[in-house]
C-alpha cells in the first residue's frame, strides 16, 4: 500500500515566499543599472568638472599665484576677446588648417590606400601580418622619441632625408627644414609617419568585415577590380573612413608634443598651433585664465567643425542609400 510522504517542515507564509521570489528580481533589475551607471557617473564627473573649471577661470584673471591662493578677479569675457583678437591665435588657426589639409587628410588617404592595397594584392596571410606589424611600429613610439628622431633625420647639414634627396637628384641644395615657412611641414611629415597606421588599421578592419557575397555577385556580373573598388568597396567604407578622419581631426586640436620637441613653435611662431599657444600661456607663462579661454575656444571650434562634417557625411550616405 502506497503512502504519500508529506514534508514535515512547516509551510512558509505567503508574504515570506513572495519576498524571497521578489528579491532576485530586484537584484536582476538594479545590478545592470549599477554596473553601467557608476562608470557613466565617473566619466561625466571627469569630463564635466574640468569643463566647468576651465569656463570658470576663463572669466577671471587667474595666474598661478591666484590659483593656489584663491584670489582671482572676475573680468568677464576679456580673456576671450584677447584670444580671438590676437594675431598670434589667428596665425595659428591658419597653421591648423594647413595641418588638417595636408596632415590629417594625407594620413587618412595614405592609410586607406595602404589598407586596400594590402588586402587586395597581398594574398599571403603571413606576409600581410608581417607588413602590418612593420607599418604599425611607428605608432607604438612615444611622441618624444618621434620628435627627437625626426629632428635628426631632418637636420639640414647631414640629415638622412636631405642626403637621400640629394643622392636621387630631387634637390640640389640642402633644405632648411626648420626655417620659417618650412618648419610646420617638418612637423606634418613626422606626424604622418607616426600616425598613418591608425587609419590603416581602421580601414583594413573595415575591409575585412565587408560581406564576400557582394564581391562574388560583382564578379559574376563581370565587374573589374577597379570598378569593384570604386562602386562597392569605397562607398561601403565611407563610414569607416569618416571615423578615421574624425579621430585624426580631433587629435589635431590637442597637438602639442611634436611642436614642442621639434620646433618649439618657431622660428618666429611659424609652426605654432592653437593648443601649443594654450600650453605656452598656461604651463610656461602661468596665465591660467587666458589658457582656459584658449581651451574653450578650441573646443567650440572643433565641436562645430565635427558636427558639420558628420552632417555632411550623413547627407552623402543618405543620397547613396547607405543611411
């Protein structure tokens, strides 16, 4: 005869069972919020506090003594007027445009060409990996080493660059790489060598991720390699190339190290960029208020230009049916 075995333990009240059931649900609901919310809060504090601090001091005549003593006079937007009306700042903006046009743009262009050439024409994975490692090595070097290295390479009298150009007959006399009018080009050359690997890696990764089915269909239709590159690869990589450009573009607005090491902004301020002037005024001349105004103006200019560029890219991709 079968007997039903009952649990001898006393039954738990309904309110206790509901509480135990609800506890994991509450934990499951709030743990993701805590895991995401805490880093976001820390990041916002790191970003927002320095921005508020800079804006606060940009409205005051703050120097290094007043910064530590807490005594700085409110002067309104006088620092901004000084910055914007300065011939030095306006000249540095021209240098910045020159760097963006021939530095950042050339880096993205060269990186894109190298990435696509490497993917399309180097079929051996081992050789492709070896070439990638070699091309990425300059990006691993600290800017201080890059600056010193290119100071030696571009030495007018016996530098390797001048000697190579003389030997192949491209020049007849030594180029004075650190004279006014040429010094900024020296920095641009060094920066291209240092950072061309970044857009190269970004575009190469984007090319690897493109679906092979699209290329198989193009080959079936009889499309040649150049036509495939122009009609399929480049349009599909526009967003990736835009990301590479934005990264190099934003770096241009915080470009200090190579300028400081290679030319110190000279001769006669011919290679100064806005961030270098802010560095000079704040760190070396202790004009904290004016340096803060420089930082806010640079931030505003970069934000406006990046916003316009993103809108332009969105309009282009929408016209081509990619967005």
